[in-house]
DNA sequence: AATGAATGAGCATTCATTCAT
DNA sequence: GATGAATGAATGCTCATTCAT
C-alpha cells in the first residue's frame, strides 16, 4: 500500500515502520502537523530513535504519511473506475469520494504545514507520480461522465478535484453524527451543482448554524 | 471596528492596538497560527512588551483577530441584507460571500489552531454573540430567498454557511490568478447546487488538475 | 577590547555579554569547543536564552571568543612594537609572545573545532581584519629585528607566527609548574633557533619524558 | 603491529579488527575524536555490532588506535637508533621525526579528546609501557648525540620530545604543499635551536603570514 | 560471529511570557 | 506606557550502546 522504495526491511522493522506510519497519520489528523515527534513515537510504542531511523526528520515522516494516504485514495479511485460499467461513470465519481477522511488528511497536511514542508511534499517524486496517476484516472472518469451526459460539460477534472477535496475538508476532526450529516449534505449539494440535469433530495433535515457549532 | 469592551484607551494606545490587530491578522494569514509573537510585534513596529500589554497571551490575540474578522463579515452580510430589495435575496446571499479572504482567515484560525485554542475562540462570549447575530441575518436571507423561489427549499442557513466557508477556504494562501479562478468556479458550482432552478455558465475555462498544481 | 559592531547595548545587557564571553573563553579552554551551551550559560550565571540572544548559535559564540582573544593579542603585540626603542626589535618579538594563553586558546579553538566552524572563523570579516593587522605588525617587527641583526635573515613573519603559536599550544590546559617550565624552555630553544647569532642558557633543568607525563 | 593482548583471533576476526583500527585512525585524523562510531563502522565496512564486539566502547577504540600509533613510532625510533653508526646519533634523532603524521595523530588524540579520555589513554598499561620504552630509546639517542657534540648539552629527552611533538602538531589536517613546507621549515629551525653549534640553511623561501592563511 | 534495529539520554535551539530599565 | 532583556520549559534531533535476528 505504501509507495516507498526501501530495499526490503527486516520483518520486525517493517512492522515498526508501518505502525509508525499509521500512528503518525492518526496523530497528525488529531493534533495537526506539529504533534511532538516524541508523542508520535510514544503512541506507536517505539523509542524516538526508531522513529528517526526510519524518517530522518518530521518532514520526511509527513511526506511518507501523505504518500501513503494518497496511494490509498488513488487505489480506491482506480477501483471505482475499474468497476464502472458503461454508463455508470457518475457513480464511480461519487464512490471515489466515499471515504473522505483520507482526503481530508492529505489536504490538511499539505495545506496546513509550513510553506517549506508543503513545498517538500509537492516536490517529492513519489508524491508527484501518484498525483499524476490520480489526475489521469480522474480525467478519464470526468470525460466518461460527460460523455454519458451525467456531468456538466463545462467542468474539468481540476474543478472536480478541487470541490471534492473541499467537501472532504469539511469533515470535522472529531467524528460526530452532525458532522457526518453536514458532510453528506454538502457532498450532495456540490454533486447537484456538478450534475448535468436532475436534482436529488438531500439526506437528513436542513442544518441550522447551531448544528455546526458542535466541534 | 472591533468588538472588545476595553474601557477606553489613550489615542496612541488605541492606534497601537489597531496596528497590532491588523498586523497579526496578516501574519496569521500568511504564516499560520504559530507565528512567533515576537515577529508579530516586530511587524507591527512595537516591542513585545506592548503586544503583551494589550493581549495577555497568544490566545487572546487570536480571539481578538477572529472577533474582528467576524465582525467585519457580519457587517458586510448585514449591509447586503439591508440593501436587498424584495425579490433580491439571492443576490444578497451571493454578495455576502464577496470578500472571502475574511472568511478564510476566520476558518483557518478557528479550525487549524490547536483544539484548545479553537475551544477558546468558540467559548468567547463576544464571538458567540457575533456568531449568533450572523446566524440570524443569514437565516433571514435564506428564508427570503426560499420564499422568492431562488434557493432550494431543502437547505438551511447551516448548510449555506458550511458550504460558503468551504469554498472560501479553497483560496490558497498565495494570491494567484489560477487560485482566484478556481475559487470563482467553485463558488459558481456550489451556488448552482444551491439554486432552486436555473443554471449559469461558469466563468473561465474548465480547469485541469495541472492548473491546481501551481502554488 | 571586543571588536563587534553592536549598535550599543543597555548597560546590563553589555555586562551580561561580557560575562558570557569571558566565561565561554574559560570553558572552551578547559573543556574544548564542545562544552554544552547550557554549561557555559550556567557558569556565566545567565539563562540559556540570554546566551542565545547574544550569540545566535555555538559558532557565533566561538567566533566572538576568538575575535576577542585575537584582538587582545594584537593589542599586546602592537604595544610591544610601539615601546621598542631602536635596536630592540628582538625583545619586542619576545614580549609579543609573553602571555601565550591567549594564543593557545585561539589556536585550539580554530584548529580543533569542526572544519565547518574553523571555516566560519576564518571567513569572519572582523577576524580577517585583525589577522591582517596582526600580520602587518609582526612583519614590521621581523624586518626590524633582521635589520638590527638579531633575527636570522632567512625567516619570514609566517615562520615566526607558526613557531610562536606552536610553542604557545604546548601549554597544557592545567596550569602546572612543570608545564610552565616546559613552555619556557621550548620557547627559549625555538628563539635560539631563530636568533641570528648568540646562544642563551636555558632556564630550569633538563626535562625528562616523565616530567611531561603530568597532565 | 598491535600491542594488545587478545588471546588469538580467528583469521577473519583479526582482519576485521585490523581494518577497524586503520579506518578509525584515519577517521580520527580527519574528523577529530568525535566521529560517530557508526561512521567508523561504515567506513570499515562492518556493522556497529562488530565494532563494539572488538572494542567495548569509544574510549577503548581510541586507546587502541593510540597504542598502535605509538608502537609504530617506537619501532621507527628504535630502528633509527639501531642503524646509527657511532657519531651519527644526531641523524638518528632527526630521522625519528621523519613520519610526523603518526605523531600528530597521537598528540591530537591524546590531548584533544575529553580530559577523561586523555586520562584513560594515559593510564592504560600498554600505553605506559610503550611510553616507557620510547623514553629509554630517546634518552639513549639524546645522550649519544650530546656525547658526540651535536646536541646542546643543556636539554633532556623531555625537551626533545616536547618540541618534536609540537612541530609535528603543526601539520594541518589537510595535506597541502604550503603546510608541508611550513612543517619542514619549523622543524629545521627547532633543530637549529637544539643543535650544539652550526647552523643550516632553511629549505624553501621565507614564509609570509599569507602563506599560512590557506586552509 | 555479524548485523543492523531499538533505545533513550543528552544537547542545541526556539519562543512564550515576565520583568527591569 | 513602551521597550527589549532575561528566563526556562518544550521539543527536535543525534549518537553511544544494547540486543534481537
């Protein structure tokens, strides 16, 4: 699932690396890109030294987490595209956004970190490659959906990616019923904005501003 | 302009306070919620001591900046609502989102700062009051727009606020032509999703994923 | 005595700066260029923060100490040169080496620190200037001594500086009677090697290897 | 070549030990006594584990390197003494200083390392023994040279050793033509200071201070 | 025996905040 | 009131050393 090119690690080292990655993703998601490295290590149940042996500094760790996250999102989108029977591109598009926490993590890590770090993520070759492939898959879906007449013809894959990531970003950190609903409603409205013709009923009931107050 | 309750400051002190507030807003917007206090002071042309005399700690400063920002946004929305001739509620809604950098700052300061700080912003009474008034105004606009048949009837002010803030959030830190276009297109699409019936042509040309890569 | 160009410090800050400089010189001399910054701060009776406010990092501190030391040595040599009545250049040369601990510190800090740091010391403009002036004064003394026939004509100021610093380096860290004698004897022998003609009796008694064992 | 008392190692282990020793000597010479153990291991082409199996800690390694170096220097001096035909003690003395990098390494490792380490080197029995034998050989040469009238009678082996090591120390880390010349000139001057009577022409041309600036 | 992974203590440095001038 | 100096807690990172594979 990961995209690194490490020459092959000893089984236990591999296990540690993975544990660190998972823990770091959660920690970043919960506390932002500045969580103390020591806390990540503690949560992963390893010493700081181990953390630093695998990831030379915070930036490297962050890049790795983003890579992992992007790779997973790419996998999901690819799968959705592959399953799409002819005339079902729209559904594939919708499904490609179906587990948005990944997207949210990517976005927040990329855009909230220091400009330097953001640039590092951007410049990383593996990251570039994944983004590239992601763009291709999405582009295919967009054209197909436009061909089948479900997606409005005046948008591009960039618009779609932008909107989808914004919606994903709307997910609050704390998983919470209202947040979930707010997310689904926002998704539906945006999809409606993207759709070529019809209009679907929104789930749940209209949200009040108070609904959003719960953090 | 500000919403605090300071007893009344000497003219120069007042000037200092305002300068700090403006500088801090810019600094937070540019470098995130962790800019060193000393840098803010330097940029504002005062000593740290002065900064701390006005704002007992970073959190207080942040809260004040958010307050200021929200107050301004509320003012704008209120004005838009007031000007709205009957049958023009939709336009008022659109205009209420017309200077989105304010919104973006509010959002990022509120949601990106540490959970503790976010909670502090949330709990602050002035902040609560402004949010409350904001909700009322927005609610009025929403109902009016739905009455006049321009806004879909199954959404609430919460949905609208949520979506508008997401779109605002999409503005990248660096002001950049593509980012601007991306923002306007996203806004148009979302508004289309919100609109009761018609459909408007999007500005610019369809974005490719590559368009978004710049930054 | 110092060569910095600070715009003028508050009296207490100045006092602190000087205290840090003196303490650091002693600490470097005793424990080498790697003494913990915290220990230097502690010895100087200030917090680490204060140390870092004056000297942005270890390298800057080291450079400042070397500068200070070199400036002092230059002062001494200049004074010796100025007092030299005609025909007394040799004595001036000898006196310029009369408080060699300064020299020893300079040497060890310059040559024992990491190559990077050594380069930094070397590149520092103030350091360059002092070295330049030092070279000029020494050169004058060398020519004068050769003119008066006391210094062998086939050496240059570079040779003299090299030898004097080596001899100075021979001083052990711990001030100790034998080390003192060893230093004086070595100086006498080297001066004899440099002298045009005569030969002077060495002070003290012949040293055995055992004498040098005391560290 | 080494002076340790290891019970007898398997051939490959022996090879490893020697390789480590040689590599460590070079690394210490190049980067000072603080080179990371891991780097030494890497340079020697072994794992850290192996390094630690042979030398329980950094100090032990350092002591071993110094021992090796001293043993080699002793060997050379002994050979010089043995070859000395009657009336040639002076030349033997001179030749004993002929490969000074060894000396330089010994010196810097002994005197630049932390006081603790220096003490350890000092206290080590093998080291003591070698130093003892070295003192004896040197002492013989000194007396012989004084008997044949080439060495001034008022110096002892301690003086000679002190001066020779200082001169050796003058060699800069980077091998460099000017440094080489500076070393040779310094040696000649010191020897002149030690010589009973005559005076030899110095090699090369007089050095300027600028000559020494390189590095 | 060799390897290289894991550990954690140690040190450099930064920055929020307090306080003397 | 303003200033900027001093403080020290917090955190990133390195590296000697130990130990599982």
